[in-house]
C-alpha cells in the first residue's frame, strides 16, 4: 500500500504513528457526555475520562458506548497498520524496503518483520494518545479499553485468557482497578503462550507496565482503603479507567 502511494517505508511508519496517536487521543467519553448528556466528565466523579467514570456518572448505556468506541479506536489503529504495511511484501513494496529489512523478509521465522513492528508502533501510539490526548491538554483515560481493542484486533487469542480473568477478579473484588491491573500482569504471559514473537512480547511488557503506571493513584487508594468498589454511588466515585 505504501509503495502504491509512492511513500517510503520510513516515512510511512512516521505518518502511521502520528495518525494513530491522534486517533487514540479522541476523548469519546468527553464527547458522549457533552453531546448526549450535557455533562463534562472531567467535573464529575473521579474526573477521569474513561469507561468506569462514564458508567458511574452517566449510567450503563453511556459507559457501554464509551467502552465500544474506545475499543474501536484501538482496533482501527491495528487495521491501518495492516493496510499500509502488509504481512506479505509485493514486488513493488519490496523495492521500497531498506537492505536490512529486505533481509528480514527473506529470513525464515520473521518473514514480515516490518509489518510486526508497524503493528506495535501503531498500537503504542494509540495507547499513548488515549492516555495523553492533545485535544484535552494531554490528559485522558487509563488505556484499558483502548488496549483491549488493540488486543482483539492484533492478537485475539490472548483475550480468551484476559477477559475471563478480568471478570473473575471484578466479581471477586469489585474493584475495576484490581481487575485491570491483574490482566495487565497476565498480558505478557498470555502473549508468550499464544504469540511468542519478539515484537509482541516487547509490546505486551511495555503495555502492561504503562497501564499499571496509569493506575498508580488507584494503588495508593487501595493501600489506604479508600478505593471505591464497583456499584458505589455516582457521587462517591473515586476510581476510574
């Protein structure tokens, strides 16, 4: 696709990262709150722009809509990576590659190395955009929903482990933050089990550490015993994703 557009591989990577960053940065929770409820989530509950705060402050319908939209933007980022940097190199596309990447395409085991790294780059860009959106002064959510959409589109088998684990931890503890951090810890192990390639393993570790870091405020509240459980009243919401 990049060859058809006469775009060099390196420039295509940069453009994809920029597009996916701004795509991931779209604050759907803020948009849904303002357009349909005339409310600013930044001034409600925990003030965080994510699924949990939307659920608590705007209701389950709004929370579900925000969840779906945040997942979709992560999935679209992966679609764009696969569209513009395909797994199988055509003759025209192969001609745009650097000598080093051409070797990678010929070596068994990594026939689509550039495509793998394009997936990872777009995934990371979307996650960072979600957490640090330039549209809202580089604030955002905690990247759980966006990461979920990325995993569904990029490595769907890991969701077979992570989704049941999330639900089990949520039912057992009623803390969304605990469930989210649990699946973050489990992500690298799930990736190693189903997709044991270096780019995916690196992504899983980075994504897991990033999600846990975004939950540092929740960790403080959990240790202090002040973290609200799922089902807490909207006016008392303290945690969110």
